[in-house]
């Protein structure tokens, strides 16, 4: 029997109305302090009404030294709470659940480079041209505390869950990957030491939010760079994180993720499906897969094949916030997103994220 993708699904104690998830998406709409704006609220109003079961916010920085980009949400201060509460209200008013994604960019901070502030790095990287310095033990401990405080703010703001950003070359990826982590202290060297940061972050968050608040991670389960994290080590890390309190894993890329650009002539391809399938066989918590999924047919096949439990998408919802409602109403044509990636160029010009193709049609 095919799985009903539109039937309710649970992650821990969190009941979601279907198996579709909006993956965390930077939208460039936060103000200079990191606070959500009216444009931010409008984005989440549309998503909440659009039918998706679970919305993951655009990544929110846990420290002023962890900001990745301009227009990024902040979760580093209690001053962010009013704006974050508005995002929760917008999502809930449309019937969706919402999780706050929290992140520290580490050496991958383009924002700090723009402000000429040295990045906090796991290890010195001679080939990286942005100014950076290796973090001390006390600085690492402060960053871990920052993650815990941000997760507690998510709970206090009314979010249904928090999600760690452990993918795409940001700080958690940097600690885990042999490509970036060349330390010889307790934070580096062996696989156990390289995953210590993940374990300590999860432990400290659990101490802050308690055992019942759902905690998720977007996880680069392996790297696509020479000498990077292997799939076997990624799966072992996943099992260790689950033992400490991770409730679900969204499978994505780590260091050196393959480019996801495409065009209308490119066949639909779920980039991380095989990795998600391997992880699903190794863990007991729900597994989500993201990247390249554009049709209900492929989504159905992934879940029916037991390769993942939930379907996560990003760019299709930029063009069609109501995509899931459309699919559920029997208009099951694939998403109209053509994966041109030009939506991000719109936001880079200081405007909120929007579909470039739709803007061209309106001219």
C-alpha cells in the first residue's frame, strides 16, 4: 500500500499534518540586528497557508560572531524574541508547525568578511582568504552555551522544535570534517574528538530545554571533498547524536557539497537519496531528505521505498508557497521551480527572497 503523504506524522511528541517539510531557506528579510521584519512575517504567512506540514526557518545565528550573511535572522539575544514570535504566529495561523534553525558559521562567514572581522575557525586554513583565527577552548565553550541559549529562545518564542544546522560547511560541519579540523586537543584528531562539539551542543541544549522539546538536525552525513567525512563515520556520528537526544535528521551535504544548480533540461534527481536510505537503515528516528525533489511522484517513491520518512524542499516553495495544497487538490503536476537559483540573486540585492522567474513574468 502506498504511504499517504498527506496523512499526519509524528516526530517525538510533535504531530505534523503531513510528510512535507519546508527546508531552512535564507530569505534576506531580517533587519540589520537580525530581527524578523514585516517582509519576514509575510513569507511565513504564505508558507503557513500553503499546506506544508513543518516549516524550518531560515538559519538564525547563535552569536554575533557566527552570522553568515546579511539579512539573516538572529537567535543570539532576547531582543530577537518579539520577531521570532511573529514568525511562529504566522506559521501556526495557517496550520503549519515551525522549527527554528540555529547556526554558527565559523570560518564560512561571508558577513564577518564584509565587516572586516576575523572569523572564528576550528583550525587555521591557509587556503581560505578571509581573516580568521583558531578558537580557544573557552571560546568553544562559549559557542556551545550560545547554541543552548538560542534553542531555549526557540522554545520560549513558541516554536514547535529547534533544528541545528550541521551541514553545508558551517561550524558543525567544520568540527566534524577532517578537511577543516586539524586540532590535536580534545576537539580534534580522532573521530570521537571531532564529533565532541556535536555531542556537547546537544547535551547542553537538552539541559536547557528539557527532554520533551523536539530537537532536530540538518546533517551533512558525508563530505564531497577529498579526505572529508566518510558516510560510515557520518552514520556513527548520527547514532551518537541520537543517543544524546536528537529526534530527527534531515540529510544534506557537508563540506564540498555538489552544486545544486539545474535548468529546465535537467532531469529531476534527489541528490541525497542514497545517503538518506543508508542512514535510515542505521537509525531509529525519522529521516528527511532534501535537494532536487520537484514532483509528488518522486516524493511518493522515496517514502514508499523506505528511503526517507519525510520530504524536504526549499526552492519549490519560493516560487509556489502553496505547492502542497495544489498537490493535495489533485493538481499533481511537478513544481514549477526550474532550479535556476536566481531567487538568491534577488535577495542579494537587499530585497526579500523571491522567484526570479515569476518576477520576469510580471514585467
